[in-house]
C-alpha cells in the first residue's frame, strides 16, 4: 500500500516516460512540464481507459507545481483543452473513438481539478457543450457515444447541475426527446438512457430496486 | 360553499336517485343501503368520470352508517367488489371501458376508505393485481389502459408502495420491460410510462423541470 498515491495507470507508457511522469509527480519543477502535459493528453485522446482516470494524475501534478509556485503544467493543459474543444466537430468526424476519449478526458478534468473545492467555472460550458453534442439525434444512434454520455452523467451530473441547472434541464429535455421520439436507438442505448433518466429523477441516485433492475437482471 | 361537503357528482342520476343518495348521505339508516351501494357501483362501472370520484361519496356514507352502528353499505360494497374482481378478466374481454372503470373505482375506494387512517389491507393485493394486469404487454398496447394505470399510480402509488414495496418493484420491473422491450407502443403511451417512471424515481414526485417537460411543452 506504500505507493498507493502514486498508483496511477502509467503502465501503458514506455519506461522513460513512466520515469518522467513519476518525477513530475514528485518534483515537477525539475522536468519539462509542457512536455509532460502533452504526453498525458496525447495518451488520453487515444486511450479510453487512461482518459477515465487522467484527471487524477493531472490534479496531483497541478498541486505539486503550485507548491513550487509553478503553473506551466496547468496552463498548458487548459490551453490545449481549449484548442481541442474548438476542433471537436472535426475530431468527431475523423474518429468517434478520439472524440469519446476527448469528452471523457475533459469531464475527468472537470471532476478532479478543483479550485477551492469547486469545479472550474471555465470548464462548465465546454463540458455541457460536449454532453449536449452527445445527446443530438445522430450521436444517440452510436452506442459508444451514449455509453460515454451516461458515464459522464453518472460521474459529474450532480456537480454539473449545481453549476448550471438550466443547462442540465436542457440536456435532459434532449434526452427525453431522443428517447421518446427517435427511431432506431439500439436496445442497449435505450436501457442506458432510461437508467440515467431515473438516476437524475432520483436526485442523482438510483433506488435500490432500480439498481436491481438495471444491474442484477444481467445475471438472471 | 354551504353544501360543499354534499357536492358529489350525482347529477348523472335521475332526480329520484339523487334524492335517495342525498338521504343516504345524511340519514343512511332510513334508506335501503344495499340498493344505494349497487346504484353507485353500477354507475361507476360504466361512467369513468364518476368512478374517479365515487370513493368519496362511499366514504361519507360508510362514515354516516358507522355513526348509526350500521355496516350494510360497506359490506355490500366490499362483497360486490370482490365478485367483480374475480370476474375481471371476463369484464376486460367484454369491454375495455368497463374494465378501466372497475380498476378506477377499486383504486378510488382504496384511496378513500381508510381504517384508522390506513388503507384497507384487504384491498392491497386486488389493487396490485389490477395494476399488474394493466402492465402486461397486451394492455400496454391500449392507450386507455396505460392512461388508467398511470392515473392510479399518480394517485395511490405512494400509499401502495408503503403497503407492499416488493409488489411495487415487481410492477415497475414490468413497466420498464414493456417500455424497453416492447414494440408498437404508441408515442403517448411511451410518454405516459416515462413520466411515471421518473415520477416514482423522484419519490412519487415530479421535479419541476420534468413537470415542465411533460406538461408545458404541450403548449409550445
């Protein structure tokens, strides 16, 4: 358990990079943090497993560099996120996988990078824009986009709603519309959407009986 | 406002019957209460508007006869409900309208006829059986049955769940299955079902934003 706080998913990197990341976590001032942040983002945008957890390593480096009065890593991270956000539609057109990774990453950053224990205001609209995009009719036809959408809502839906309830309402209007009016959703997509609708209706909690329906019946 | 407690929907009856009912409300011992209870039930089983409110007039007569130490009305009411309940499948086969009226009436009786301020235990299973019947695939294809089902759940769902939560879970498993797996539901049936799912998930309350979705958009 000794190294549990260092236990990030960095096994996917080559050994030199792993060493670089480990140093960045401990003594960020001694490495090229712009390079480090790009390495993390490059990996996030192609590796869905990594993108689901990258926020935590970013948060640790941001904290570590702040202690040394630095902000290179953080600035580079946010600048590049902004660039990638602007190009999101091109990314989606080029590769659904990359797009889904991008959304997962920006939501994970929203989840982990707090300022005074609050989510970063600058990320609220971009995150909503991404989720609204996933709730458009063409995206609801792709199971991987629906899967990504509901995963993010499970994780950060409640926080997002607190930051901007009207936009969350708007998002759920889209989801109900898609669910009720749209032809051709897969049955898995419909199951995921119904669950998230019940989840939010229950105050971002699933009742135990609903949980049983959505999760235990798979075992039947 | 003087007669507000006497303000029952008895205009559908002929004048003699109205007089009989008014007397039954004030001095039940002076009239034939078996006849009165049959009149109320006969009307309930053919008149959907009346069946939605008949529980209240029954409750008042039951209270009035109890003050006079009588129970003819109440006994006849419950006996006939039991008979009609046994024949429910035949009723449904003969006339959907009568079947829907019967369910509405028995649920209304469940809602109004309290013992020590609690619903009557004897009615819990019959009411659940009726609602489970409405949640079967063939019934979900009929908008009037879906409409009846969600109306009852709006009115007595919370009380029913308190009396028997596992049966309510079972009912909602059926509703989700129907909703997710069944082909050919009308879009109105789907809207009604989704609303009731959100309604229960919210603890038998609809959030204001969900309310806006299900009710205000009609005005758009």
